[in-house]
C-alpha cells in the first residue's frame, strides 16, 4: 500500500514539474515586467525599416508597386486584431495575441500590391508586370533574397502578406527582454 502511494506521489510530482516547465517556456503575460514601455519598441527596427525600403525599391525595378499595410503594432493593436473573427466581427486575421507577434517588437510588416489603376489589392495571382509570374510571389522571393522570412512559407497558418526578420530570436527571447542589435 505504501509503495502504491509513493508511486502516485512521484507521478504527481513529475506531472507538476512538467507543467511548470511548459509554462516557463511560454511568453510572459502582457502585464509582465518585460512588457514595460521602456523595453518595448515603438517602431520598426532600423534594419527592418531599411530592408523594407530596399524591398520597395527592388520590387519597383520589376515593375511591381507594393504598399506596406501594417508595420509595428502595439500589444493593444495586436489584441484587437486577434479578436477579429472571434469575439469581434469579420474573419480571423491572426492566430497570436499581443506580445506573441514579431510586429509587436518592430521586426515584421505586411505588404500588398498596387494595381495599374492605383488600387491596393491582396490578389496573390495578380500579374501586373505581365511576365507570366504572380507579382505577389515575385515580391516574396525578392524579400527572401534580402533576408526576410515570408509568412507564405509557414506550414500551418499561411500569412501571405507577412514578412519578418527575427535576427535568430524567438518570441520567448523577445518577451524575456532580448533585442536585436541596431546595426
């Protein structure tokens, strides 16, 4: 009887340790000290901003006009987007809450195309430069050559407008206060 109880207590302790380890690996809550205004960026990282401008310029060389539709996002803005399609109206546009997006750390932006009549479009099949290739995917290739990661390459939630530079940091790293160096 004592052996069964000891085994049960040991198993319970292991489960508690596994749960604690799991939560330690998760980003801290938005109200954690890591999220104070001093340590959180308020705009795109300088390298990301420079590379964004390079992407716009390089795309134009191929006859493609892109528009940056979203860049840095505050945690509050991210939470509002997260509610779309859930408690708010519209379709789901993101799977991450505030503090879980590279946008919140100034390391990501979204783009769209501008067609010949000047309208901003999100048509991934559009071939405005008439070279037989999707302008959207041409921009994604240019972006990857410049050093961006493209959300269209993701396995689960394909995010075709999304480009990011992580500098080798994870969301957990960023939530612990690590930041990429400005070059």
